[in-house]
């Protein structure tokens, strides 16, 4: 079997950092292989994939001692634009890869830059959109897509290039479980029918033995273990946390007949009503595009309802009241980069304490305590963008917790995290709730929801279709593992 990639990384270092980010990696990937890479947050999975494209050296300034050969060509001798003829790359965060205004333009972008004819661009774009389940959305604005739809759009753009090698960084991280399983089925189909070589950083909670020829486990920037795909152990099922009843009937947030329509008439949510009591751990579920993220933005005051009203601690959320009300709420966005802005990890966490009447010694003590709690104590002076996606999510969690909010609203806080890091985030939210706080969680992870939540709201077609308490979970668990609601293609 011919070689697709020959990887020999003695070390990869970055200016200003003494320790190597990657080291002692020797790997041969044969044409047509399916390689899955896994490991904890910060293990180096995304950086390894970024190195395979040459971008870690040419764009990020990494210094490579070693070599990476792609289909017989040294990547350091290939200009970055030329690599896309051989290798299709998908970022973990789709927002970092989408550049066009409309869905159709986005899929055509790469093909147009490679000089294909209009007829060929149209043919390949239509085929890729159909394959990714986005046909009919060609004129949709990319800014109006849900996280899962954006993820599939990026995948369609990569597919349209028809490269012999695909490098995918947790391609299903922002998809609901149903969508994630469908996407992986598509990847497996391409791999088997077209002989495409696939290297991917694996998503949390998937049984990698179902599709991977080999599973590589990374730890601290190097390859720690290697398994044949069929020998890799299936992920463990989450164990439910002990149930602790809500002790108060005090309403901290109410949503009253709320609807929202985006510019152009695209419906975000419609006629939704519910109340949240102090001390609840409430989960909101539904397929991609069902209205979850829109609802969270409304509860956060980032959007105001087209119709209806939202009350926080009895006060109606308006443009005027939103700032004061947000002071009582900690936010965890789906993409941590949307809320991280400081130059160091320490400064990012400390920012929330800036206007509080605390002495500097107390502020510093709080920062150290919360960074230790999320496992980032060793990264105080590190720039946040040097952290992995999972580490940045933990940093965002630390920043949300440090000012002692009364409510935490979390949008997919475990997306892109491995099992151990998922438990850490969920345990942080559970500890917050046990201390008297209220948690409102949007998640595609049925295992985490069934293990930690007291109550589940299920959305479909932008409407609230079910409200389950913990006594109902046994009867609906099977449906939630299948994704809940109707297929996303129907819900668009």
C-alpha cells in the first residue's frame, strides 16, 4: 500500500516557549487508512493536525525539527494554497473557516480559487451540499446557521475539493448526537467508496472501533499509545449523580410567550414559555436548528424578543436593564473564543473581578483557586490562544464562575472535550448548583444531561414540545440518545 503521509516530528517549538509543543512523533499513514487521534484537552491533537497541513509552521511560526511528507512532497516546500489540492482540512470551530455571506458562495469559494469553471463549481457544490444535507439552503446567510449547520457547511466545502486526504478536527463537535452519527457515517462512506485517506481528531463519546483502522492516543504532545481500531475500548456510560431536590419555589427566570425572527424572516424560536426555579439544573435539548442557541441569546439579553418577554429575578429584560441583570449571570458560550479577549490566562479570569470592592490579594487568591479547580494553574501567564480548544473552554468556565453569579447559562460547554474534561466541567456546574446557584444548560450530549440534570426541555421546529422532570428520564432516554425531536433536515 502506498504512503499518504510520512510524519517524523522530533520536536515542534514556538518562539518564547522552552518546552516542545510536539515531540517524538514518528508515524506512517498509508493511502486509504482511517486514523483517529484522541487524548485529553491540551494533549496536542489539534496541533498535530495543524502541523500536517504546514500551517503550524508557516502561519503560526512553529519551528519544526523533522519532516512531514504529503503524497511524496515535503509540506515545507509546498505553498499553503497548493496544499488544498492534496489535503482537505476542517477546523474544530466552523466559525474560523467560514468566509462567505451565503451557503452557496461558501461551498464554491475553494473551487473558485482553484480556477474551476462555473459549470464544474456548480456541479461539485450541489453534490457536496446534497451529501452534507444542506441542499436548498444555497441562499441562506451563513450568519443565520446553527452551530451544527455551520459545521456541516464547512464539511461540504472540504468535500467539494475532492482531495485524496482529509484532515478533520473533531468534525462533529457542534452537532447533536443524531447529526454527529450521520456525519461520521458520511465520512466512513467517503473513505470506503472513494478510498480517501482520513486523519481526524475524534469527538467525545463515539465508539471509535466502529470506523477507525487505527486509534492513536496523545498525551503531552506525543503519541502515548496506538490501537488497532477494533481493539479500542468503547467509551464508558456516564453514571448519574445523586439526585438532590430543589428546595425552593422561587422563580429566578421566566420566559413568557417568547418568539424571535432574524433579519430576513428566518424564525429563531416561536411562542415559548417556561419558568426556572432557584437551584435547578435545567437542560435544553433538541436537534441542530431547533432554536436552542437563539433561546439562550434571548435569556442572556444578547437578543430581545420579537414578541413576549423574559424576566430575570422578576425584572423584564430590556436594553436598559440587560447590563445590570447580566451581572448576576455567568455565561459559557458554545465557542469560548467569543468571550476570551485578554493577553494572559490570569488576566482573563481576573477581569470579572475588576469592579468588585476586593483587595488585590483577595482577587489574586480567587484567581489562583479557580484556575487550580479547572486544571489551568500552570498556565497563568500563557496567552489564551496558545491553549487547546478544551483548555479554552475550561478558561471560559473559570471566568464565568469567579464572580459568584446566581445563574450560569452554558451553551454546549462540553463540545470538543474528552471524557475526563467533560466530567470536570459538569462537576463544576454541579458544585455551583449545590452551593445555591442555578444552571441552565444547552447540550447535545444525552449522557451528560441524563447524568446531571434535574429537568429537560426539548425543542423542535423552534417550539418547546416537551418538559421532563427527572422521574420521566427513564422513559425518554432512548429518544434522547437518538437525538430527540425530528431530523434536522426537516427542521430547517
